[in-house]
C-alpha cells in the first residue's frame, strides 16, 4: 500500500517539477530558442533598464553635454582590450575567402579584414581568434555575441540584418554567374536556351536560376546535386553545358580544372550577393569601429596608400591622407569617440594593405587563391561599386 | 607441404595444388565461377592499384601532414602536442608490457607507423628535421615502456593510474595552457583540430560516458521511483533523437540560453553532446548485461548479509560488464566514428581538416577521393585495433565460454 502511494506521490512530484521548470523557462526567456526575431528585443529590454541606472548619474558628473549612450556602448571594445584579441567568426574551408595554409594559419580575404580590425584596435594583426563557424552558426554566434565580428562570406539581406546582427559595410560584391566551356561559344543568357544546367538543389542558387530563365522566357534542363563538389564534377564530365553558382566560387573551381582556359565565366550576373562583415546588435561604437576600418581600407586605395608606403604617405601633401593616417596635428577622424588611436587606420593598412591589395593578394592575376576580375569590386572611380564615406 | 610422412602419423596437410583443385575447381561450374571471380578480382585490383599509384594525386595528403594531425594548433607550440604524444606512446609501451597481448599488436603497429612517418619522404617544408627526430623517439619510447612494464614491480593498476593522470593532464593542462603563462601560453580550443580533436572527443566521450551509462543502467533498475523515472526519461529521450540534433542542441541552443558571461567552450559543448548521447546507449547495453544475471545470485548475496551497494559492485556489475564487452566496444567504435559529426557544429576534426585541405589551393578542390580515402583508412586503423583489443579481452575473460 505505502509503496504504491510512494510511486503515485513521486509521479505527482515529478510532473509538478516539470511543470514549474517549464513555466519558469517560459517567463524567464520568452521563446529564446525559436528564432532570432525574438531574441534581440529581449536583450534590448534588459539593456535599456541598465542605462537608466548606470549612465545618467555618470553623465551628470562628466563634462557638459555628453551624449547619453545606450548600455552596451563601448562594451565590445573594452572586452577586446581586456582580452587582447578580436574574436572573428570565420570560414576555414572556402578557398580565397577563409581557408588555411599548409601551416594551419588562417588566410583569405575575409581573414585579412579581421586582421585589419585587430591591427586597428590592438595594433597587432595577429591578435585574432578565428572561430570556425558553419553556415548554420552565423546567426546564433551574432545573436549570442560569441564572436565580435563575423567575417565569413556572408550575404547581407534585410532579414539577416533584422534578426541576426548589424551589418557593417559591403566588402565584396558577389553574384550568381555561369560557367561554360570556352568552345561552346556561349556569351549571353539567350544563347543558353535549352541548355542543361548543373546546380545544387534546394538553394537560392536554384531559385535564382529558375527566375532568370523564366523572366527571359527561356527553357533549361536542371541537373541538380546535393553536394557543391558534385556539381562541378558533373560539369567537368560533360553531363551539363553550364554550371551555375556564385562567381567567386566558379572562379575557384575554374582555377582547379586541368585547363582553366577551356572554361569561361560569363559576364551575366543573376543575383545580388553583397558580402558584408557583421557585428552583434547592441554596441553602436563597435559597429562604427568596424565600419570605419572598412572605410579606411577603401579610402586608402583611393589615395594610393599601400602597406609599403604608409610611412612616406604620412608626410604627404594631401591633408586628407595625413588625416586618415592620423598624423599628429591633423584633425580627428572620429578616433576619439571610437576609442581608437589616431594612427589606428595606418596600423590596419600597414598590416594588411589597402582594399585593392587585399583583393589582389587572393584574387588578383598573381593571387594565391585564384584569379577573379574585379568587376563590381572595382573602386567607384574605376567603374565599380566599392565606395566609402570619406575619412575626415 | 613438403614434409612427407611415410605410413605413420596423421595424413599430411594437402598440397597447394590439391587444395586449389578441391576448393576452386571441383567441378565444371565451380571452375567457371572461379575463373569469372578471379577475372573480376584481377581487374578490380589492377584498377585500384593503378589508381592508387598512378592516377591519384596524393599531394593533398602529403603536403600538410601536420594539419591532419593537430589542425591549426600553433606551430610554435607544437612541442606540447609532441610531449603529449611521447607520454601516450610511453604508456602504450607500458601497457604492452603489463597487459601483453591486448595491446601488443597496437603497440607494435604504432611504433612501426611512427617510425615510418619519421623517415617518410615528403615534398613539404612543414615537416622539419626536429619534428622527424621527435617522431623517431616514439618507437624507442614504446620499447622502453615495454621493458619497464614487464618489470615484476609494475602492476596493471600503476599503469592505469598513469593513464588516468595523462588523460587528465593532456587535455586540461598541456594542450590548453594558461593565461599569462610564458611556458604554457593559452591555446584556445578553436585552433585544435585534426586527429588530435577526433581522439580527444572520442576518448573523452568514451571515458566520461561509460560511468554515466552504468549509473543510468543501475538507475533504470532502481527501486527508487524518482531515480528510475529520471533514468528512463533520460535514456528514452536521448535515444529517440539523432546525434546531429543533440550536437545542435548543445552547440547552438545552449549558447542562446546561457548568458554571454557563462559561455561554455565549443569543444566542451560538443563533448557534452557526445557524452550524453553515448551514455544513453551504454546504459541500455549495460542493462542487457544486468538482466542476464540470475536473480538467485542477488538473493543469495542478500542472504549472506551483503549490503545493496556491495551486491552491485562485487557481484552484479563485474559479471554484467563482462557480458556486454562486445556490445560496449562496438558502441565505442561507432562513437569514435560519430565524432566526425562535430564537423557540422564548426569543429575542425579530421573530416573538417580534410575539407580544409581540399581548399588549400585550387588544384586540390577536386581531389576529394584521395582525401576522404585517406581519412577512411585512419578511421579504419583505429576502429580495427579497438575491436581487436576487445576480442583479446573477451578471450581472456572467457565471455561466452561457460
């Protein structure tokens, strides 16, 4: 009898405990697990309360009309300075953008952007912690603030900006293109009418392909694969006339073919893939720092400042150049407010070079990854889209 | 075959020709099958051999052996991985000396392999002379360990204790290091990779999940309802979901729940996932063993006045665990292979490093066959020695010979 009662009681207690646990979880963290949409507001609420308590008296004591900053402002920079490292979410297996060299060192276009940030903030391009993240991880690491910045070949979209974090400045204009055999003579979308196209299944790539052909009133036969590698394998074996993917990827694959010159990447671009570093929401200062570093790299190319001539350029005739490089006596480009040193941008440029140098290092004609025409990634002065606010 | 026994003694074993005739060409259709089979085998082998030695491009494997071994572990701190290897090889040698045949094959193989690796000609600058010299120490250290292990005064429990210390020391002290330490500077787990992380995750998963699994199995048979319900709930929930789901749970969802100050390391999160998963399966395997113990033994022990704790520790568990060795080892082998799944939560294990190597330069992008085959061989070697050791253990304990 008592045994039975004991069992009944324990079941009741267990259910009760479960119920409290569930309800407790609901009140404390409202649906944090589901999507990023709900996470950001929850975090913000907490932070606003904190502002009122901490910041207002501080502002009262300090110099006259200092702007009241939202809580979280400056926290990232402080954490980085304490830690001595910038934590970047990166790719480790994307040739050209984020990959490894034979010694296991992180290299690539995206990695250099991370190093530029580290050089600007800490004065040391090696002071990075490159956390390898997967495509599925990109949202969560931003939402949780596990990394300071994601430099991992990430397309800026409105939804990601709303849900994941704050995107900084477009550093690479990618887009879906087509790879064809040079002897096929194809140069335009119309000439591909009725072609067999190799494409990965279930991706936006497949959808973009359908839209592009549908809008032009053309037909095609899709040969779909789960694996990206299978797409190019099939293309190389001649099972399809055309392979489609992001142009940077096509260029990487083309470089790997036995005779790269037998294959052409067409000039057509059927999607917009603006690759952009992103930071977690909530620290406007850090967002500005990352943006300014990107602007610095782009402006440096405009002015012709390279990693080699940073020092000479400090005595340039051009006052704007001297400002950018933080020469003593020149005006503040914002470093005071951003909590950086005057020569932060000079440090970044000296470490990794200007935008064009980074691009050429990996994708130029002598690039160590593969060769990709700059196209849209030319400076605005050269007919491209790379443009940044002035540093002054 | 050449020995001829005239008249006396048992008949000599059949000669090769006789054996072939008896087994392969006994009648016309067997002869036909033999010829057909031999043709297929011949061409397959020829093709494989031509592929391996001519067609295949092994540069992705030979160009960066260190990547496969330790991933991105900083090369200037490589000596720490080296010291860890030395400790392990020495202990493997000692284990060989103490436990003889269970580890003999593995120890000899390991010695030979490391010896070959030390002198293997590679067209790479990443393997320097000091590294080769370091590798060459290992076979001798195994032999030294073997001699020490054979000494009368060295017992199994000493070696086991040393293993325990080493297994704690390597992943907790030597490899991660400390903040602000000049001798052992901190190396974040984000740069650990390759075989190193695969072995750490599997050994860690096996060592940690086993006791938890045994406890869960005992809990499931417990007469305490709360313990029993919890065990059943845990086991059934974990066994009801795929490992990928659990890894995602621990890697992403857990991070979203926890405040950013109390962040758990990525590798630890993945390890937690594998331990939880493996513990549930171990529990069910062990429960099978527990149920095979006749209840009469427990009753007899009770009649002798033994306490429940002693009955479990001294009578039930030793027999139950002996019974389930094959299944447990089978499960550990599958856990070892399952660790490749951590690749999808952003940890560069052996498979992840393989993918990274494929992107090392454009010429490697299409060489997946070579890289994946190489990784498969590594996994096979480890799995094979695990099952070999378990077979020896079964023989020694006489499982299934009652």
